[in-house]
């Protein structure tokens, strides 16, 4: 089913142009959305967003194609994205990379199928396991010792895992981690392909990869079969807007069907068009812009290090588990500032700078082409002022919060699949009484977002002790009842 499309679809940004053309007709709206081009909404909302933006907040209307069954402007926009990223087929996502990760697992796995993954996979991957009934097989992860963050999985570990699980269906790689670390993805993908596994790459934080030689390579160029990118995280699309790329067109219809199970039937055209223009921007100016962003990040790194503010660099992570680092991610240990991460973040906020993440041991910042020289300079000044101990920092509270204790090589016993645990009767009990029970919730405190307990796993020994230290002696946990 497809709406009639008598709109031009072959422009530079076909969906954005179709949306503008539609809007120019100034048709009276007798359809959803109910704000009626902004006429029925709260006055300050109307005033700030403006009639033009609200008038473009459309969903599927005749002439604007359908996300579920695209054959006009959306199809043309997705095809342009596929051509740009080197994919056989690209899907626009309006529920983030999360929906793409879940859809691929749902489309490719049946109950009991094995999926090989690291335990630091994003929670949407575990949600995909619940939806599909697949069984997780974990690869041992290598860690950086300070700060304690996962580095990745060495190819030798994957080779061992594949030998033990030669009939697994899917390998899930994280390229890069939240902190910007990439594994040896080419080797990992080749190994998986040798065993006949398809590879799903979570590149939520890597939509810009490959746009500059100093950035890590794009996982599509490394042979990933399904690559999911949060275009909204680094490439200027609106929050929630993401893409899923397929290396082979063959499975496209199955993936489309899975996406139609998971995504809304009223996709926002502002989100969809933002993907179209993010691709156009990357195509027209991506190399130049990202070259500038990388150069700016490198200059900032140099100045920080010269001022005694260390910054996690590629040489710190290179190892059998990690192939490199996205230099536009800045991980700064908090210790040189004589404070913990949230205190550093608080100081920076008072100095007009809002960062991406603050945890007890470090802070994380993201640089992209939207950050001009003056803005980077103002960040540098704030960091230097704090390093000099300019007195702007209120007395450090000494409160370090629930710091992650370090590498966590614990792989609890799996009793049920995540789906079986999800479907079982469940109830919340005090953690103190959890020993020997089966976990019914995903517990993956951030950072490092590592799964401490997954639905279906036995709550035993060290895991219960760790949960108690995280949630406190009165903490509760959801378990399978009975
Ligand atoms: C590694 C990783 N994968 C996937 C996601 C999900 O991305 P989205 O927010 O676009 O759904 C995130 C979100 O932060 C993430 O950090």
C-alpha cells in the first residue's frame, strides 16, 4: 500500500523537498496531527516553535509517502542514504538505533537461536533477545584498568566462542563504545562470516565514521551485514532519528516487517526529513566538516595535555581487544581536577558548558563540526580555570557515588532465556532474599552499561553482593516467581 505521490522525488533531499512542497500548498488540515498546523496548542509553545515548524510536523498524508510501505519520497530519500553509506538498502528509524537493533534480532533469530555478544551491549540488544526468544552467548571482554571501561573483545576470544557455538545465528559488535573505542571489527566480522554468522554492528555512536581518515572506519566498509547508526547522536538529525543499513538487499522485506512491528504508524516527518538533510549535509560537506572537527579535537587534546589535563587517547586503548578511538570523544579523568566527575560537570555547567556524561572517575564530551573555534576555546578556558584551582569549585563533597569497581568478569549461570524470564510470573523481592532466585529484569548500571544481571540468570554470590552495594541493603530486585 502506498499513497499516491505526485511530488518530485529526485531532488538533492527528496523527502525534505516533498515536505516543503506539500506545505507550500497551504491545504486546510482536516486530519491529524491535532494541533492543526499549530492552531490548537499552548501559546508559548506556538510562539517558540512557530507556525512554520508546527506546519511541517506532519505524519503520513497523501503525497508524502509511507514509512511502512515506501514508494515515493521516503523511498527516494532512503535510497540516497543507502548509496551514500554504501548499503544495499537503508531504513529510516523514528525510534532511535534501539528500534533498528531490536528489529534485526527479531527478524533474524528464532526462539533458542544463539546470539554472540559482549555483556556491554546496549539494553535494546537485550530487549531484542526478549522479543525474539534468542539465547545470549557472551564473549569475555577486556577492560582498561583506569578508568574501568570495556575495551572490547579480542578476535582470539571470538574464535574460541565460535568453536564452542558453531551454530550461532548472529554476532553483535559494538563499534564504537559510548567512550569511542572500536574493536578489531574487520577481523571479528571475517571470523563470524567464516562460520556463517551474520554480523549486526551497533554503530549508534559512529554515524560519522569514515568521513575523515583519522576517524575509525565505517562498519559497512568492514563487512558488517546490518549496521545501525544513531544519526541524531553525531550527524545533526533530530533526536530519535536513526538509520539501519543492510549490506545485502535480500533480507530487506523481513527486516521491514520487523520494523513495522516495532515502529509507530504515525512517524514524524520532522524526524524523517532530518535524516534526509543529515545525509545531504554529510554528502555535500561531510569530509570538509569532519576534517575540521577532527583537527579541532586534536588541537584541544594537545592543549589539555600540555596543561596537565590528561585525555584518553588512541595509544591508551590500542590492544588485542581495541583497534582505536574516535578522537572527537573526549574522556577526561576527574582526578587531575581534584574533584569527582559530577563536581567537575557542576563547575563546567556554572561556566556555561554542559557535557555529555559525568561519572565519579571521569567526564565525557563530544565534539562535532557544530563546535566552532570560539566555543572550543571557551571550554578550554573553563577546564584550565578549574585545573588551576581558580576557587570556583565549591568545596569538593568527597561523595564519589556508586563508582564502578573495575573489570567485572562475572558471567552468571543462565537458567532461562531472557524471553522465558520475561513471560514467567514475576515479583519484586528484597535483594537480601535474592540468593538462588532467577533474575527477571535487566540490571545494567551506567557506566559502563555492563549487564550485571540479565533476565533468566541465576542471582548468586558475587552478583547479589554487587547488587546490594549498588542498590543498598534495602534494595529490591524483580525475580521469576516460584
Ligand atoms: C552503544 C549504544 N547503542 C545503542 C543506543 C541506542 O541508541 P538510540 O538512543 O538512538 O536508540 C545507545 C544509546 O545511547 C548506545 O549508547
